[in-house]
C-alpha cells in the first residue's frame, strides 16, 4: 500500500509553492490507490504557532486535499526522537558541540554548493567533562566518509559524499528540540510512509536522511523532489515575505482556480483551467511533471 504525506511547518500561512507540493503528494498517492498522512512539523518552538496549524488544516480542506490519517504533531514526540539519538550514541556516532553561532559563522570551514557552512568538526575530538555538559550545546552525528547514491523519482540519479559535502550534522539543537533531519526520518518511518514528495530545496538533505534510515535500521521511502515556484523576478516564494499566501489567494480566487493554475504549471494540463484535485487524478503521471523550477509569470502573479 502506497502511503504519502503532507508535512507542513506551521511557521506562517502556506504559500502557493507549499500548495503545489501538497497537490503533487496527494495526486501521486491517490492515483496509486494510496493514503495520505498529515503530520504537523512544529519542531521549532520559536517559529510554530497553533493558529498557523489551524489555518493550514482549513486550507487543505478548502482546496480539496483530504488527508486519511493525522500523525502525532512533532512537538509531542520528544521522547521518540531522544530514543533515536540514543541509538546513534550507542554506535559512537554522537558528540556534543559547544560552538556558538558566531564561532560557526567565523570558521573558515568550506561552504557547500548551496551556501551552507560545512561544520569543521572542531568539537568532535573534545574530552567532554560533566562541567562542560552544563553549558549550552547541541548534539551532532558524525557524517561518514561515504558516498550515498539514490535515484529521485523526478530529479534522477543523485550522489553525495556525506563527510565532504555535508559534514557532521545536528540531531538535537541547543534548545533540546530534535533537529529536522532526525525527526523527519523517525517520523516518516513511524508513519509507514512509502513515498516522500517535497520541494527541491530538500534534495540535498536526502542522502543524509538515507544514511539515518540505514543506520537506525528503518525502511527508506522513495523520493520525489518537486520544482520550486519562483516569483517573476526569480526569487523563491517565502512565508516570511508573505508571497502568494493562502490569505491573498483565497481573497481573489476560488480553490479550483488555484488548483488549476498549479496543475498547468506542473505540466499536467495544457492551459490554466479550473480543476479540483479529484478531477486531476486521471490526468496524473510523474512522467508529465516538470523537474525544473517554475517562474510564475505576470498573469499568475498579478
Ligand atoms: N516541514 C517541511 C516544510 O514545511 C517539509 C519537510 C519534508 O517534507 O521533509 O518545508
């Protein structure tokens, strides 16, 4: 049985790009007779708000994107993540890191192609005392010197050397919240998710996550990384800039207009026609879906 998921972060109103991802996740699972699990990714206590959770549940329903099950919200799963960290620790893969944000920024560590700083591992050899552990610290996992290869269902073959191209990564933050990379793996496995459909900005995280699946002895899903939607000037849509969020969209268009725009931009239809997710089901195939990022033209932007 195919199981897909919606994994929204309630850190703002959804924008058109978030809806695009959700629509393709829904169409993929449903066109194979599968189910959709909704999981609210409210890991970050500073950015998540219950009113955004309520809004995104309303938005999915309004758009006709029904979920079949709702998983526990991530904010309730601290103990499950802590157990996963302990399993990594038992394998000698975890160490505490005391570097401050400023230290990390100043470090002359190499930068990954996407601008991320690759941690230079300076805390990995520390002799840690109980006194030190009273200071703020995060926990990092040791990235192995291994190339992880996989085939993305939309973007094709991918490969990354975890040590050189990603570096030791955070699994528990200094505020004790689990880090995204760990939580998403533990949760997708716990939900029995067989396919992950998400934005292309997360493609480079996937080798890290595949390594975590393997190391934790969990079955890995299949991945489809879908294009990002860009503003007419080439910028990525962002929740912070309130670009094309559901408030604005719902004020000018009914849900079929929005779904129809996204189906057309995805490559499922030849023009912008009103459609519901149900009406698109017979048209859906990953072979039709565009892989490259999509610039919204002035007609769609307005
Ligand atoms: N919660 C993430 C987001 O809203 C998605 C994470 C994922 O799909 O793996 O961007």
